[in-house]
C-alpha cells in the first residue's frame, strides 16, 4: 500500500496527506464534479420512478381519482415519522450526561470464562446510535453475538443539552475509560465513522486496555483519497477560518443542531433523497418496501444535537489540520501517538464511500505499530451507511471479523 505524501513527520516514516486549498473565490473541483453528477442522477431518478409509476397506473387502469388518491397516500407515507429504536434485547447498565452504556449480553456472564467484552462506538453525526442495532437481520450487535461473542455492549451517544454544550473530546474519552474499567479493564473496541476515530484516539492513549481495534468508515488521515466533506470544509472555511462553523454553533445557542448535519448530507448527495422519496410512489402496493422505507426514514430523519465545543474541535483539529496523522494532536494533555497502537487491527471501508474514502481508513495501518500480518483490510461493496447496517456488509465482512475476534478470546 502506498504511503501518504507530504510530511510533518520524519522523512523515513509514514506521512500525512496534505491537500492544497483552492484559490480564494474558487470552488473545489470535487464539489463541481459532485454537483454535475448529482444533477444528472436526480434527473435520472425522477424519470425512472415516474415511468415506473405511470406504467403501473396504466396496467391497473387507474383513473385520475386513483392517481390523486395515490398522491395523497404518498404524501402521508413520506411525512410519517416515529422515533428510531434498538432491535436486540438489552439493558442500560450505566449513564453519563453524554452517553449511555447498553449491554446486549444474553446472560451477562462474568469472570475470565466470559472472555474479553466487545465495546461498540456508534457514529455520532447528529443521528441516533441505534444504527449499530438497526433492524432484524441488519445489526452489528446481533452479528457479533451470532459470531460467538458472549459479551457485547454499545455506547449510546446522548443528544447535547444546555448543560453539556461545552463538553469536548475529553468528556467522551472519560466515558470510555470508565466503561472499559467497568468491563474489567480490557475490551475489543469497535468504532464506526466518528466512533472509529474516537476509538483510535482512545487506543493510542490507553493501548494496554484494547485487545483488538476495529474501525469502519472511520477517517484517520482526513485528507486522504477524494473526500467530499473536505472539499466543502475548504469552501466554507477559506484560509482555515472557523467563522462559519462558530456561527452555526452560536445560532444553536452553543450546540450544533443535528438537522444542520442532516441537511449537509442531503446537499452532498441529493440523488439519494430523491430516489427514496419517489421510490415510495412507485411501490405504494408493496408493504415490505414501505416497511423498509419507514425503518430507514425513522432513523435517518431523526436528529439530535452535538455539543458545540466538541463539533468545533473536530472541524479545526481533525478535518482542517489533520492533526491525528500529523502527530500534533494533543488530548488529555498528551500527544496522540498512533505508533503506540500495536494491537490487531480490522479496517473496513466502503468501496463507493464518498464520506470516508478507503484510504482515510486504511491509513491507520501506516502509522500504527501493529505487525502487517495482524492487519486486516476489507473493502465492502457500497457506500457509507451500508457499511454499518447493510445485509452484504454484515454477512460477508462483519461476521468473519467478529468470528476472528471471538477466536482470540
């Protein structure tokens, strides 16, 4: 695997990627290309679903009144929302102001015979943490249990409040330290997206407590590959200024509303939103399709706020400055040294993930001290969200990973 280019590290070591900022007043090429592609995909989606609907309407001899009734039903379906829920039976065993600890272990075994527990860190991007236990047959938690792991727990990030708006990364790391201590002092750590880079930081600071580290769709080198998010950050914060992001937090009275992040994701890939909503119109007579649609929309459209201080820290130190691989990130008063990580690594990336391209995930292997034969890299077909809860990802990639982890004890 080729090493990243550009350096603030010694010349003979792995180097962080340094991407050139666009000239003032110009739009990054990635955004222009994405906008053109999205416009074409949106139009294609409109045409495809319109043809599907009208062909079906003609086949069943639909009258204008039938079409009007379909539109009314479609409007009702796409507007209907319920709070997302966790799927697998569990118990909340501890709570903090910023998180809960959910235990999915069937018999909650104790002692050495129970093995090292698995601790999952879900994504935290303005959505509910239950994506790691999304639905029947689409659950990382259930996949881990089915693979033979007897102690499986997950943190559940709590939406920010006026009391927690100033909490930073240290508050989340403190939760992890306490959770690991409660679980016996050693865990198999699994982190998705934002939960992944948090797991990396924790492992670098406390390597003796992590038996294996698994990250999925989690940026480590935030500038590697062709990350669309980085292009947007360059556009919105020219010369590294934080004015735009501070204004977002100020408008939310010290928190970042989850709706802001949701709107950002929709703006980056509008074709996905169009495809889902118009797809309903063409499948109003398919209960299974509508049930899948409702499950996803209940999770995707439900948002929760993030502490403003935490969000601004992420943008400045990780997305802008790329300090995690630059070797300059200071947390808990210490440099976060990725070379301190030497445990077995499992790295999963989506082949078409435009949020976190595979090079951002696989970069961890270049900076950690883990021997090459203890590093597993897996490219999963599909995009970002499918990496965490897609049928193919869970059966074909997560299940073997969890089986390998279970074999380690």
